[in-house]
C-alpha cells in the first residue's frame, strides 16, 4: 500500500520516497541535495523567474521549482552541464546585484543572494555588474526601492498581487530595462500601496528594504552617502574572489547579532493576532519581521503591525504617576501613587460598600492582566463590577453563539475561512479592520474560486471585490438571514442528517420563522425576492460556508439577535464542525477575545463560568482565600448609568479611552465628573485620563511578557523586547502593587505564574502553560490538561449536556430609522491605517503624513443636493450631540448615508453623535444607529485626503509576475538550453 | 466635580538631588558588579601602560574622520592596481607549491653562490659545453630546466 501513498523518485542515482504532488524543489532540498534557489519561497510558491534551480529531469533541463513530484522521475542535479546552467543563472543575478555585503544594511545573515552564492561556492564575478539607469525610489515613508540592487525575482510582485492582494506592484517586462513599478509607474508614495510592507519582508536582498534599517543595522553603514559609495567601490575592488568577501561580511553579520535584538511579539492592533520578530537596537525599532511559522499571519502584516510602533518611544508617554491637585496634575513617585489608590479605594469600600467601585480592563493588555484585574475586583475589593471594552463591540456575537453553539468564539481558524467555498461577510469592513485576514479571503477568491458575498451599507474594498454585494437597509440583517433560512427549509435544502444528529429545538424554531417570508424580507431590507432565493440556493449548495461579521451586526439594538440568526442559518445548513465552515465574529482588538476569556466580565469567572454558580465560586474562594460576591456585577454601560444615579463612586480603568470610545460621550464624561475616585492607567494622558484623580503610567506590549488571544481563540506569547520606559510599569506589576498595599501579597514574579494559576482554576484553559506556548507555538482553546487544543470546534458535538446545538427562535421589529428632521444615517468604522481613537497610530509620522485626520464621507447625490464640495466643512447634529468635520465625496457611500471613521478624538469624534441606545440583550451601544441632520459650514476647501493617500492610487491587478513575458523577450535565453553538453 | 485638565506640575529635582540619585544608582551598579569592575580596572591599567589607551582614545575621537580619510585616500586611482593585487597575492600564495618552491630556491641559491665564485673573465667554448654535459651537476640542472619549460608550456 506504501506505493500508493508515496512515489519513488530517483535523484542523482539514489531512490527516494516522496509525496506525490509535492514541489520538486522542496523535495530535493529536504533530502539535502542542495541546489541554488533564489526566487522560490515556501510561502509564495514557485515564481520561476531566477532560473537558478535548474536540474535535469528525465533528460530535459528544467526549473525544479516549477515541477511537482511524479512517480518515476529521474533527476540529476550535479552533472557538469547542469552545474554550468545553474552558474549561468547565478552570474546573471550578479550582473544586476552588487555584492558589497559588509557595508550593506541587509547583511544580517539572512541575505538569500549572499547565502546562495556562498553555498554554491561561486568564486568570481564572471561578468561585470551593470547598474540600471533608474534612480532609487526614496519617496515612501516606510520602505524604499533600489533598482540597482533588484534582481527582478518578482517575489514582491507575487506577494503584492496574490498574498496581500493589493495589486499595486508589477514588473514591466517590455521595457529595455525591466523594473518593478508601482501602479502605472508612479513613485511609491503616490501609488495605491497600503504599506503592508510585505514586499520588503519577502525581498531576498536589499532592493526593497524597510527605511528603519537604513544606516542602522550595520557597523559601517552609518556613513554619508558619498563615502558609502566610495566604500562600496572599495569592497568591489577587492572582491576578485568572493571567499574573502564573504568571510569578512559574515564576521560583520555575526557582530551585528550582539547589537540587534530580535524578539518575538504579537501585534497589539486588531484581533487577527499577527506574530513576528521585532528587531530593536537599544530602544530603536529597526524593523518587524514576520515568519512563515507565524500561526495566524505567516509572512503577512499590515501597515500598523509592520510600521506603526513609533508610539512606544513617543515623547508624549507618561513617565510619572499623576495625582490631581486643584486644577492641575502633579507628578508623584510610585509609592505615593499606589498608597493613594489603595487608601481611596478602601475609604469608598468602607463608606459606601464594595459595589460602589467599578473596574474596566483593557482589551489591549494581556490575558494575565485581565485575570489580575478581575482578581483585584473580586478577591480584594469584593465586587463583580468588572467589564472590558468588548462590551462596545463583540459581546452580542458572543451572546448569539452561546445561545446556539455553546462556545463564544470563532468556530475555526483563519485557515478555515480561506478554505470555505463561500464566505459571507456581514457588516464588516474586513480589508481595513482586519487586513491580514481579509487578504486570505481576497487570495482564495482571486486564485482558488472562493465565492465572496458581502452585505454592507458601504461599498468598501471587499464590496468592490465581491461576487455579490448587497446593501440591506441598516439594522435589518436579521430579517434577510431568517428569510433565507426559511426558504432553505421550505425547499427542503437543509442538512437533514446534521440536524437530526446534532441539533435541538427544530420544530419550535421552524415555527418561529413563519413571519419571515421573502416578501416581508424584501420589503424591509431592499434585497429583491429573486436575489434572496438565489442566496439561499447558493448557501445551501456551497462547499463549506464561513460567515464573518463585525460591528455592522453587533452595534445595533438587535446585535445579539442578528448574531443568533447567523448561527441559526449555519446550523440549518450543517455548516459547523467541518473544515472550511463556521461562524467568525471578527474580534476588534488584539485581546478582545482574551480579555473576556480571562474573566473581566460582570457575570463570568475566567473561562466563562458563571459567578452565580456556587460550585465554581467555591473553587475560586478556596484558591483565593476570600468570600466572593454571588450576584452579577454591572457592565460598562450600567456603571456609567450608576454614576449618574449616585450608585457608583469610584472607577478604575486600564488602557481604554472610554471618554472617546463609549457611545454618547457627553453623557459619559458628565459621569466621570461625578466620580469620587477615578483611576486611569494608560500610556498617554488620554481624553479619559483628563478626568482622572490618579493617572498611572503603564508599559505597552513591547515592554512586557504575557499572552494575547486572537479572534481564532489562539493564545500566543509575547516576549519583552524593550525594558519598560523609565518611570513606567507593566499593568500586571501595577495591579500587584495595589493589591499588596490593600493587604494581599500575590507574589508573582513573572506572568507565567499568573497563567499557571488561571489554567489551574479554569477548565477551558487546563493545559495552557508557557512552555507549550514557547516561541511561535500557540494553543487554541479549549485546551485539555494534556495540552490538546481545538483549532476547529465542535468536531465531537457541542458543549451542552447532550452535545447538541440549539436553534434559537427570534422576532423582529424595526426600532430605528431616520426621520424628517434627522434625515441622514451615519455609519462609522475603522480606517486601515489608524487604530481605535488614534492614540497610538497618530504618533507615527509616516502614517500621519498620509492620513493626517478623520474625514466625513458623503455621496455625490447628497453633495449635490446640499451644495457642498470636496473639502467643505459640515456639522452633523444628532439628538445627543454634534460633530464637525471635512468632507470627501465618494461612491463608497450612497444616498443619504454618511460614513465617519471612528479614529478621531477631536471634534470629529463620532461618539458626540451616538446616544444611549443599546443592544437589548447585552447593553452594547448601538453605535451604528445614528440619525443626524447636516449643516454646511463651508462649501469647499482642501480635500481631507492628501494626494499621497493610497485611496487615490490606481491598482493594476494581474496574477503573479507574468514570467512568461520575461521568457518571451528577445534577449532572454533559458540557461538550460544555452549550455552545451 | 472633576473637570478635564491637562496641566501637569512636573516634579522638579534640584541638581544636588539628581547628583545624589545618580551616585546612588552608580554605587549600586558597582556593588552588583564588583568583580567585573575590578577586572575592568586591571584591563584599563594594562592598556594604559602599553600606551594603547591613548591611541584608542585618539582614534575613537577621530573615528569618522579617520575612516573618511583612509577611504578617500585608498579610493584614488593610483591604488587601484595595489588593491586589485592584494587579493591576487593572497590567492598566489595559496596556489604556489611552496615546498617545491623552497627546493628550487635552495638550488637557485647554490647556483648563485657558485656563480659568484666564478671570475668575470672566464670564457666557455663549444667543447667546454659538450664536456660540461658530462658533469652530473650541470646535467641535472639542464634536465630540470627542460622539465620546467615543458611544464610551463602546458
């Protein structure tokens, strides 16, 4: 039977067993028969541009990377003419690339040209180096391109076209001197490039390089340009043989290792959870280098994760605790600050009771820090008034999933989304909010025939790419989802076997669908009946359906119900517990998932065990030696209300600019003013901190150890890359100091001990420990005690008593609409290049110069009707407040819908407009339900989108690098046919 | 009634306090690294006695300038052959059969010695040449030379 699974291949006369269909080059390298290869990269697949991996296959000369293993293949890699062809290919590369390694910033031991030449044993430059007639492109803020070092391997084009799928880069093979070009040959800075930086990540040499590396990486590279050029000339003169050159440069490269620190970390921006090495020299961040083994992202990044780290060294960082005295803050020492916090908390607890204190954890902080915050609240203060910012975004999704399938997280991995036959995104601007995950969908759709259906108000990038794009009326997704489900049932297209085996509540649910006829749905949503039928048919027939949703679903008064409707549809069609299927609520921040997982919730201990469950509580009481409160606490929203009602007097907020990101900020900040004690822990003096009595300066992710949990339920370790900036402390250390001052010494010396304690108490994380998470290893909860995790949930049923999921009946009533006075609907969301309120990303000069501020998107129709043009200024007025901003006119919005990015903390902040409406089941603010009227303040002006913003670019989509056009060139001859035998 | 504020009264540390603080920090560091620091002092002493410290100090001060001067100088055309020859010489050394060369050099030295003993006015006629072929030493030299000529032509 072995012959069936394996295939015999003869290489240099020896027989080997190989996997059929395996890449031949990869196989040859795996058996240590080294052949040169430069353009090939495992994450990209064969590009076939460099010709260096030439072999003789069954008598014919060919590129190994372009072949797949087949039975009976006979391969020769070492025959003289094969060697000669390989050498010819390498010589051609050295005509394009000058080896001045010792004075090159890319000489860090990983230059693939250097290493390939050295391994091949190439001793001499056979033909002279020929520079191009092009200048270097230094126009971009983040990376630059040097045509004189570029070997035209096309990796950057491949990654831009088919991995990131931004489709900016191409190689123009037709011109005399081919080169990489941006859009239709414009400078980097003027193009559609989104600065994901992946071209510089995959470039095998110094042609495409991060600006942060320039003049920083080498010992001799920090010279003025003229001198550097002379030094290059010198190295060239003595390079008669490459041996000595490599010896010197290799020594210099290893010297660099003692100076440049490479630390694995996890991105602190969105919920995708990209991991990478961050290269630092002292406190300087030189570059971010993702790895093929990064579990969530592979080699991918977006502009924020790759280049958005300036905030870490910002001069605006707080470096001393601040206490409010009179009408200003005073800097104080840590001892005094901690004593103040402890004393005031004790006073409030003694005077008014423990429940007069409220705690808000940060979804940007680690799991361990979330755990300690809830421990402080529950064990030491004695209240369940603890919550986190996922209340603002994804709690409704969690609720919907708990109702139906029992686990409040993504049902599979990002790999499953990429594998699905049909991906539906609902209320998600994926390409800007979760860029690396969006790229996986874009790639599957572009190359592998995945269908993409987008349901959104706004015609954003994913909508433009979609196979089908629908714009249902705001807040009515529940209706079309239910109608489509009903139609599937009416037609008998449901997955009967799955339903019988795995699902409860069928009859009751089917009955509840009665009102959701196609006509009713079409009326409410605006999607025609025929289209709805078509959607139903395609969902029922698709090979694996994955539904991704985000704030466009959850931030409505029926956010939980709509999330439930998604899950119902997936159950009816059997799209759970199989690869390439499932429900994917896309988590917004790096640790939205983990912050809730580890107990910063008013109703749950870590691992979603109820605080009202006596048995569970007993477990924690025994471990913590304390009596714990048995009633559920207040969530964020209730806390703010309680302050207004005089029922909450003290609040402790970590890493959350509540005064900007909560809905109806006028109401929220009015509450802050009423507090007796307000402690804010953050990197910066945020808008929220301005109301504080005590501000504690914290350290960001790069300055601490810990773990984050991404949207896939994947727990990943981050390692300390930098020492905490002087005067600041990691959140877990601060929490521990406060606890100690309040009389309990936790005695943790490292976050690993916190995780150990938590894993010992919460069955969901039983097998989690730091060893199992070492380096790039990760675990997707639930994790059994033996360390087995579950990348794909529900393979053995659902976490209910009889292992069956539940269909959950729903109703619908339209509660929100615009009216005659407030006639415009305001939608809001993220921009690719900014994060949240912008406290971190606006610190990056490179990002600021391309996207300096938020703007208001209005449609052409509306602009004409109201007589406002590009760059005009408008005031938006809702029942709750008003915001002003500069206008851009775009087809991304239509009719009377307006879009306002949430990334602004000035007068354009969207939450001046939002009100106290909430999701009826979770109290998540209905941020997406704002009706406003618009006043034109200024008719026109300077466009808020600078000329160098990527939104103005013109992408050039194609598949791969089009190497066939290179082969067609008159001056091209295949090295394999050039050599005589 | 906590209104939003942004003013910060910075902690002002007097010069004396700062010095006191810094000294404290340094003293702690010295105590923590006593052994390394004592060794370091010995190293400094040795460097100082040898005069190396002065040179290193001077060079460090002029590092960028010095490098610039050196690079500018040796980038001049007149050095090009020298620079190109340098690695060639290195390779030459690697390629040469030094052992054989030493033997040849010995013989060459013997020849020179013998040559020097010969008076300037001594003449050789054809007959002397024919006779000389019978001399085993001369015959050996000629044979070697012929072999060398053959090898060089290959």
